[in-house]
């Protein structure tokens, strides 16, 4: 990531909360952010696939999922996100935030020479993926939210995960990457 990107990601997250009328510590729903950005989020079920095709694409049960999400450009040159509806709510939120981060960062699809992808697939380089990973996680759990949740909200990591529709792994990732664990001496498990 470029120098200063992490701070920029925090500012972007706070800006969207303000635009949506949320307090800095309130959860931000990926679906609402997509709507605010005029990006349609759809499920593959509406694509007319039969059950067998859907099982291959999405996984055949709640513990086995296929892919997570992808961003496409429709025939009107509008971005849309197709996401896996068979994953947990926390995973869906994370996936949508990740795809929105690609769009917000205006990442371009660059296909390496010799690689052939169908028109609906994307290929982002490692630099773009690291930006999308960080911004997406920041949209879901900004540093200020975590500090508020831990200090004022007196929430455990599990309570934070539930309140922000995040996985426990996401909560731990954000606590570790933001330096909160060093800043605050004690965080309840």
C-alpha cells in the first residue's frame, strides 16, 4: 500500500458514515453503502441458473461456499456486485465492503499477458487487493468504532463482531492492524 493509505481509508470510512447520517461509532451496512453509491448488489439466484448450477457456484450448503463476490460492469456501464448469499451475514458484509473498496479506489482490471479471463471475471494485482482488503475492513470496522466499542461500549470481541456484523477474525484483524491492542492494555476476549 502507498504511504498514507491506511489513514486515508479511515477518513473515507468516516466520510461515508457522515454522508449516511451515522455516528462515527455506528455500524455501516454494506448494502446501504452500495445503495448510497448507486451500485446494485444482486444475488446469483436471479441470473436464471438451475439449482445444480447454483450449488456448483455457491456451494451446496451453509458450510461449503463457492466464491464470495465479484464486481461487474453492466451493459449501461454501471458497476454491480454479485455476492454469495449462502455465506454468513458477517462474510457477506465483508465481501461487499471488499468489492466496494475496489470501486471506491477505482481499481482497474489488468490482465497479465497470456491470461484469458471471461468478461465477467476480474483480476486485481496484489497491490490493489491489499488496498481493497484494508479499505473494506476499515469500512466495516473503522479504528474509531473499535476504540469506542472497547472503551465506551465496554464490548468484548464477540460483542463487537455481533454489533458490526463482522466475523471474530475480522475483529481480531482490525484490532491488530490498527495498533489498538498496543494502545489499550486490556481487551476482553
